[in-house]
C-alpha cells in the first residue's frame, strides 16, 4: 500500500494543511479525536481522497502491564471511523507502578524508552499481539527518541526491532529524526541501525525537527527539519523505497509557505537518494541483511512475503511472556519513572546527569501541555504560571491525564493561599469549582476551606 507524501494534521494548522499542494495523506493524534465524529477539516480531506491515519500516543505497549482494553477499543473505534488502512503507536512505556509492583501508579506524560533486553522484548511481543487481536487494521510501531539509555542492554536498536517484527509480524514506522536524536544523545549510529532493521517491514517514515542545547538533542517537533535529519532520510532511501513519508510538526507552527518548503526538501532528498534505476526484470530492492525472497517495502505493506503486516488471526498468538518477565520489567520501569517524576534515588547504572535532563524535560512538557488543555491557568496566573507549575511538579508525579493534572495544580495553588491577587484567586476558585466535580473527601475538605476563605475575602 502506497501512502505517498503526508503531513501531521493538527487543529492549529488545519487550514494550512488543507491548502497545501501535493498532500497524499495526513496523520492525526488518535487521542485528540472523538470516537463518534471527525473535525470538519478531516471530513473535507477525506472527501478529497486524502487518507487519514490515527497515531496513538497513550497505549504504552512497551510497559509491563498488558494493554488496557478500553484504550485498545478506543483506538479501534477511531480506525473504523476514519476507514484507515493502518494504525500506529510507539515502542515505549508511558506509565509504571500499580498492581505489579504494589506501588502507586505513575504517569510519565511522555514516551520513555524500553530497555532492549530479552525480558522487555518478551513483554512487548505479547503486548503487540494482544493489540493486533483487538484492532481492525494492521498495526505499525514507531522507534522513539531518547535522552537516556538503560544499563545492561542485550540488543541494539536494529536487532530489537528485527526480532520484534520476526516474532509478531508488526510493521514499522521509522522516525529518522529519532534515529538522529539517538545518534547525538546516545552515540548510536543511524546507518548501523538501518543496516540491522528489516527495512522491508517499513509502513512509513516520520521526519521532524529539533534543536541541540548543551550537547543534547531535543526532539521538539517545533523547529525546522535540519540537514542531518534529511541525511538519515537519505540513508534510509538508499536502502528501500518507503511507502510513505510524513512531516511532523506539533508546536510553534510556521506559515504555510515554510511547511511547503520543508515538504519540498523531503521530496528532493528522496529523489537524490534513490538508487539508480535498474533494468527490466531486476529483482526488487531489499534492505541489507534481508533474506532472499523478501520483497520491497511496498510488497510487505500489501501483506506479501516474510515480515508481512499481520492482524489478529493471521498468525498463531505469541506465547505469553516467560514467568517473571513482566514483574522484572515492572520493577525496573517503576524505579526509573519514580526517579524521573517523584525524586526518588536514581536506579543503579543510569547516567545521573542525563536523568536530571530527562526529569526537567518531563516537567517542562507537563507545564506546556497543561497550558494547552487548560489555557485559563496561564491566563489567570500570568507570568508566574510556569514557575508555579514547575514548583508544583517537583516531586509530585502525574497520576492521571493532563486535565487531571491541571485540576490538581489549581487545587495546590489555592490550598497554598495563591494567587496573591484577590481577583485572580476568585477566578481560579470558580474555574476549579466548575471543573472539579466529586473529589475524595480529604482533599475536597481542604479545598472547600480554601475556597471559603477566598470567597469570604471578596
């Protein structure tokens, strides 16, 4: 299945995306779509024949727990609504703790790297097969960017992905910006990763921008695509012709002309890096290391040949992860996430400096996303919003979604006696009361007292 050239659809640039020439398909964040109706912009794009692929960010298939049936059903519903040819997610964990560790549930609010160990691979393979059984279309998984690496890893990224594909038949969404990020941050060679992974299983490719600060590459999706990222795209294209390539942009959206320019740069890179055309009857392009008889990425995408995409029922289920694998993975992931978001000691073997960088990045992302889902908070608190939120987040893990986080932050500010301005206190109190709903008695009692004090002082 050929997708062509696409761009990430976001509400902030919906008009620009509709106006761009030469867009064959778009990708939308699955969790940002309603399960029963689509934004008008996506409806118009679909009427024009533009495919829409839902891209999930919250399943956490690399986590120690089995996938949440409710989240899987939600992703399946969006796939059905969109009539999409596939859905995508990430090779990552996004939460930890809970029953497997008899500890509080922690939410990262971010995609965190899975240890490339046999235990983690066994758990991931079982989780992927559970997801495949639940989805109406094939699943593709994305490699992620990382600021940290796990000690004691047993496989390279390419080897890990290759075995994942072999054992589950899942397809790959290769993000070349993430390969570049891991090159800068972790010293991992993108060319080696491309040599080792099964490029014939690629469903499509992501290209995105970032920025380097103090020797660390931040995969921001808020900056222009850089030449080194396009170089990695060229490396990939020299090995295989990917069925689709998509430009991602999630923040600091530029004018439509700049988006069009980045798409043109992607097209030009693909043209320049394409291997010389071979004569009639030549065998199809294969990735290095591919077994004889393995077809091109396009053949794989259509479900032919080894490494093909699978849905539930196309293959026998993968055996459950070996005894103890989930427990060991759960303990390791909970210890890491607790160190990142709750201030507990760093697990042995991690780079403490990198953990601090990752911890600050997680807190900054929380502040940014809360400001988006609850824009009234920075409006009410003004210039003091960010400092207040970072102080709140220090040692206070996110235990639910970002909307819950926004309510908890507002509650924290009110209980602490803020904001200093009486009018702002009243606005924040009314905002919280309007959205909080029922709460646990202990915390509710504390807030009622704070609210009464505010209202009495009007």
